[in-house]
C-alpha cells in the first residue's frame, strides 16, 4: 500500500489546495488498510462496487478531468482504464457495466495502487504551479467526489461483510452511535424563508441556486428515531399492516420479505445488527439506521407524524433546533430530488454529476458517522432510490402545527409541563427545567458560594470513604451514574476502583455528556465509556455494552431530595429494575440540620441562587413566547419543617397577567410560584424510603458537620 503522509509533510506551506489533495487521498488509503486483497475485489450486489474499483475510479476522475486537460505532456497510465473505471459519464465514452465491476480480477490491486501513485505524482506537478479558478473549482469537485466514495466504500464493505457467515468486523474499534433519549418536537414558525447554498465556499451544483420558499408552521423532532421505537413499531405489526405503507413500499416489503431494518437479524437472545464492528446486540436507545424511504414513511404514518420536507429540515438545522444533524445517519425527507428554480447543469461532462439523476429518487439531508469530516453542510442534498437501505440512513419525524384548541404551536414536553404547572391551583414548575446553558453555569457558581455546603461536604466525604465503597464493587463492574453532569465526583470513585470496566453516565445534556466522556477517556484510557442521553428519572434501558456486567448505580449530589417521596420511591424502583437484582446503588442524601444553615444555603448573600431561580422565567420567555417581567418576582427560600424540605419560590411583587405559549395566567400580588423542593433526611427516614422501593441499606457514611450522607443500597 502507498502512503502520502510524507508527501503531506513536504507540501509547500502556502499551497493549501495541494495539502488538501494529499490529505484527502491519504484518508482513502487509510480506509482500505483493514482489507485483504480478496475483500477488495468482490462486488456484493449491483448497487455496490468493489473497494478496488473505488480506489481506481477516484484516480480516473483526476486523470480524466484535470490531468488530460491541464498537463500538455501528460500520458495516461493505461488507456484501457478509461473504459474500466468510468462510472456514468456518457460524454467521456463507454464503460464497464456497473453490475460487472466485480468480475475485474485484472488489473491487480498492486497495479491499481501504482495507477493511484502515478496520478498523485502528476497532480502534485499540476498543483505546484498556480491554477485558475475553473481548474481550482474542478479540483474541489474531485476532492468532494473522493470523499463521497470514501463513504460509499464503507457502505459497500459493510454490505459485503454482512453476507459472510463469519460476520467479520471491518474495525472492532469503530466508534458506536451514542445512546440517548427519544426526540422531542420543536416548533418553528412558518413564513417565507431562503434555502440553498450561498457564499463562495464549495458546494455541489444541486445545492443551488439559493431561492425563496414558503413554509407552513411545523414541528420537528430534535433527535432521530431510536431502535427502541422501531422495535415497538415492529411489535405492533408495522411490517404486516398494508395501510401504513405507500403502494410501491408495500410491494417492496412483500417482494423482499422485510421484517426489520437492513442488517438486523433475530438470534436466540434477541435482535442483532451487523455493523462495521461486526455483529452485535441491538441497543434500544441508539438511533435506527439502514432503513429505506418506504420504511421511514411507514413508521412516520404509524407514529402519527410525517417526514420533514428538505426545506423544513434545512430551516430547522439553521435555527439550531436539531441534534444528531450529521454524525449518525443521513435523514430521509419527503422531498423528491428535483432541480431548484433556476438550476442549470454545466455544459461540460461534469454537468452529468447531479442533474441527470433528478428523477425517481428522494432527498436525504444531514450526514452520517461514516461521512468524511467536514464534508456535509446544512444545504447538502444527498439522494437515493426509495427502496435503498444499505446506506447509513435514518429518520427524524415532523408534523404539522397542532390545530386550534391545543397549546398553540408549543407542544413540547417543556411547554406542556409549564402550562400544566401554571394552570394548577398552587402554581409550580419542575426543577429539571432549571438547567439550560445559563442555569447550568449559575448552578456551578452556587456550588462555589460560601453558604452552599452540600457539594463540598459530599466531595470531602467521598474522598474519605471511596476505598470502602470500592471494596463493594465487583471485578469488571459497570458504573451507572444518574444525572452525571460533569462527572466530577465520579473520578474519585474511578480512582479508587480500577476494577470498573464500563462507565455509563446518564444525563439529559448532550453537551455535558460529550465533554465529560472525552475527559474521562483521556484520563482512563482502558475504561469503556458509554454515554446515554436521557432523562435519568425515566430511563428505561441501558446501552447494550452493559450486558454481562454487574451494575453499580451512583447517584450523588443529594438530587434525590428534589423528588416528592412518591416520586423518589418510583425512581428507586425503576433504578432497581434498570440495574438488576445483583446491583449495588450508592446514593447521596442531605441530612436534616439547623434551619438557619439550610436557608442560607438556598439564599446566599451574593444572590446567585436568586438569579438561578429567576433564570427559569427567562428560559420560558425565550422558548415559549412568554412575557414574564423577571424583575417583578422575588426569590424566596423557606424551610418547611412539616415536610422536612427546603423550598424555593418566586413571589409575584404585584398583581399581573402573564402569557406563555399562547395561554394567559393571572398572578395575585404576593402569590408564589413553587420551583423546587429539596427534601432532607435522617438515617432512619432514608432507610425506610429505600426499603419501600426494594432496597436494603448495607452500609452508610456520614460527614462531619454540616452533615451529608452516602448510602450503599443492595437490591
């Protein structure tokens, strides 16, 4: 195999285009490194191509469209290659029939690599001299074309390996898709909007011209549909109900005997999926991939939703409403692949690149985990036939704005909870909504105030007893942390218990998880970290990685005090079911103490907690079209001795009317909006609570004053 790494180092410092050329070519070569010569010659189906053909074709592109046209003394490496490695360019001449690319045992792979080296040497010559804009644009097209073939190469190899009885892994270390919560619908108002590429940076011709289009108000899911949701669709007979399917889709299902997504197979222990890592168990919380347009449309029908149009997808992506935009799977839209108004393909042979395919195919947007870094854009228009599913293709749902009588255009969980809480006789809001970006920063500041003892006290206690807790953790255990945040306290436990093999942080914040996971992987290189984006209080499953590990739950921070006793019991029971009958559970609680200490901790002299509390109103104004006058409310912290809890309220200073999500709410002067409870315990009261949920206290540790405690629970 050849390598361009030394050539990349030797590229002139100012020649950016040459560096990019060599870097792109080098990545292609790195992708075939795990493959044997036999792997690279086989064609598994007419839609796929052998790896050897991809390697040769991407060199053919540069030879045909750049070297022949721009180097006067250029001599083709082998004239026969013009026929063998043309893809579909009619203007260039005839070609090897696509379904027969796998019959080309000659030229040998070694000769193809020599061809590649030959083209690279002459491209270096071309790029060491100034090139005009037309040539520069064509080189950029060739590099983006090669990045497309890098993705196709991986897709084709996965399809080939899926047909092997050995189910070989392409790369056992290939990154997994993150587990996470289900999607939530985000509203976007309608109106005139512009879509399509703008600016001077490279884009494919089909991404323009930029033009104006009209959108009705709609809602779109911020995340992709998960395997767990797809399993529910299957369990409900999704593949056997003709009424869910388009006519051609139902015929395709019947003809191909589809019962599950591509690369799924049912085994004795449940569903498995062929991946680039080999065959592995389905992770219910991971996004579903390898589905056709027909399957995506049928699922959307079943889910009382639809697929977004490509204009809706682009508008939502630009607005920042979407997660999993380009790092998991391309997302089907309901848009047919047609020309934008004013589109005209180039008059040259490269005009065949996109325009000729604008019929009988559907648009996908975004990008995939196998897409070359930096290749995708919000305007990128991928396209495939509606029956194809060997690509990394998934879906996110959309739906029309809810009709009058419902909560305006705000039908998110946040909106429903806020409207419900403000409509109650005693107004209240859930403390889980404190933690937007600003709220998270303010809480970090609270932890540093002189009055707020819980974080310092628990960290000190955990430092003292970490070795005692570590002694309870078996070899190769999985540590599952609920509401992990930055995972700061976790490091104390991981340092004391090197026998922990897997760490599963569960948190609703994707950014916090990503940052914490990266830091932990750097600090603990042998630790398997499997982040799960989810509301920890409602998590229903753990990642597939947990299979075979004894689970140890970790719930520090006295967060359990934010639940009512009924909610705490429900959470502890669900944690019991999630962690298993052999599990231990380490839970942090705050103990009852002098009321002055408690009130000061929730009403610090600097006013940080007050700003934290009021930020909830700011968030409602921003996300739910609220008009709260934040300065018209005062922060109040009180100790409720009867309920053994600290309470936080926002007190209306005047009589006022507030609008939120299209609803109107009246506040009397002095009326309270209850925003948080923080229950405090005795050793006896928490032992009783744990027992009511099926846990027994096997040990506990209490800090010096002001006292907090860590409990070890055994299922």
